[in-house]
């Protein structure tokens, strides 16, 4: 879509991005993006965002069509496996690199889109792009995840996660050897004060509790089983980093890049291993286990062989 606007006297001397935002009634960041893309010209010349507007100047503005960031894209997601298909829910094995649902800024595959592409029709309340999502795994974490198919299951499972009656078991390979070999990390987590995209143990963070036990020690690293009492974003990664035992491969939270390279890891060694919950209709206990994906198994085998 293209439109022509004339700069009024009132905006003479204004920065191009600020003036364009007022002229088109859009945000300044949206105006700056249009300018940066070369979509705003005056007398055939592309405008710079800090250029000063001249009264009476004619601006040609091209507004490109942009995809809706919340649109569910039906697609076959490679590696997304169905572990248990029930009338009320489906338990999947989520591969790394797949988000739970669409969100602004994410352009990759999603669980919601992958299930739609596999022919699942999920009908639950809430935003359509989050249909059936009762809990999430980070994009960089693989493993078992349950998605509600029906409104009843959605309500019951949502409540179960909120009331912490779900058994969430993760396996992680962390650097070094945690001491004690079995313990609880009880430390509040919030957004890192210096990095918007990271989290940290901070005094006024949200209560966060992680239980762990060592399964096997390899010297440079250790396989641990983790039971989450709470479910904060990046909780396991943040808690073990705070103990100075970051997940192997987790460069964001202080892992050794040399060990990561040796183990062939391009992400943190963290896997949602097992999920247990009461069936939303019968009340029977349901427990589903996910096998390690190839990249994590390769790293574990190297550690076990002593070659790392």
C-alpha cells in the first residue's frame, strides 16, 4: 500500500521518524522501520530517520504487507513426535528450535502450528494462537509437553500446573559436580537487571524452587535429575548457573565454550524427560517419558566414554 502525505507547517524541522509517526498516526518505532527499509522518499530520494522535515514537502510512503506475528502457520514440524494421543489431550516430544506458540518476534515453527499441520483440531478458550497450551518449554529446550484438546482438559490441566500437582522431571548435564549430590535450590528469579533477555537470581524475584539429584558424574560434567516445584522462565538454567554449575553448552548463562565445542553442543544440555499428571477426566495418573534427542545423547556418550 502506498500513500502520499504533505508535511504541514507545524512539523517543519521535526525529525523524519517523529514527524512521520504523527502524520500516519503510527508508533515512532514503526515509522523508523519504514524509513530504515527505504519505504519513505521525498522528491525521489530516500529519507533518513534523523533528516529534518521541510514544510510543504511531499512524502511518498510505501507500507509493505507484514505477516501477523500471532498467525498460526499450519506446517509439518520435523522431529515433533506424538508420545500419547488421548481424547482430551495429546502429549508430544518437542524438538529444539520450536516455540510453544506464535509470538511477536518469533518466525520459526511452533507446537500449535505443528499440531494443526498434523491434522489436530484443538478447541479451547483463550487466544487462538495459544490453543491448548497449558504450559511451555523454551525454544531451546526439547522434551515432553502436554497440549489440551478440549475445553474440559484445558481447564483441568491449567489448574493442575497452577496448583503444582504435575510432576515435571528434567534431565540436565551440568558442569562440574554439584555439592551436595542431592539438594534443593530455593532462590527467587527475575529479569536480569542488565539484560532484558536473561534472567537471574535477584532479591525481589519470584519464588523459585528446584530439587535435584546426581544421576552420574563424569568429572568435567554431571548428569542430574531435576524436579521443578515452580516453573519460572529459564529456572533450571539460572539456578545451576547461580551455583556455578551451568548447563553444559549454555553459553548464555556462563558455560565453558570449549567444553561445549568438545561435546558438539550448540545449545544447553537440558531435556524435559518425564511428565506426570492426573487424567483430566478419569483422574488416573498418566506418566510419559521422552528419550534424549541425538545431539544430547551424543554429548552424553562422549562424557561416558571419557573422550571429552
